[in-house]
């Protein structure tokens, strides 16, 4: 993340924007390792609901998460636009590779620090502690999830 101006309350950052259930989310582009077409998932009995299975990414076993479950969104069928975004996140001080299901991947673009606001405590569909902030680009709102917290929360 880079600071664009001293008056920005938060640093600007390059983000990969993706769509999940009609909402636009932004992930720090520096955490993205690759973007895959949807591949076979091996279900794991007893796994957490939002991480129901594992995928094989270049010979590496990677947990696959469906953020819809964590955010209480409607489950939808995968389409030709569906993708798996493979990211590296810090979990308990350890770099961890995970896959995230997305309905669509849009683009990499800069999210200006000045456009990022704190998550409102009311009027949100999700737990505020799962969201780092809400960015604005033009007339559109972009949700900036806290992926590390999502994976470590019960």
C-alpha cells in the first residue's frame, strides 16, 4: 500500500475488484497470486461452511472459501464468468494461500485512500468487523473485506 497524499486518512492501494452476489469487492492486488477458472473441488466432511473444500493449485492443496456463506448471501450457480481468486493472506503470523470464489473478476484499479470510509455500524448486511472499509469509485461503492479476520473469526 502506498500513501498518495499526507491528508488522505488511509493509504491508497491497487485493488483487484470482483463481483460476488451483485456486490463489488476489492482485494489488495499485492495479495493476489493468480486467477483461475472454476476447477474441481474436493469436499471435506466436517469443514466450516464457508470453506467447504480443497482445490489443487499447481500441486498445492489450497482451501477454497465461498464468501457468500460468511456474508449470508444467496448461493448461486457458477457461470462462465465465475473464477477462483488465489490469494496469500497472513493467518496467525503465517502466510497462507487460499482460494476465493467470485462471480466475476473485473479489473485492477487504484482505490484512493480519501475515498475509503469506515464501515457503518447500521444498515449493513454483514458484520462490520469483516469489512475494513467502504470505498467509492464514481457512483459505485466497493466493499473492502478483511480477509484475515474472516478466516480467523468463528
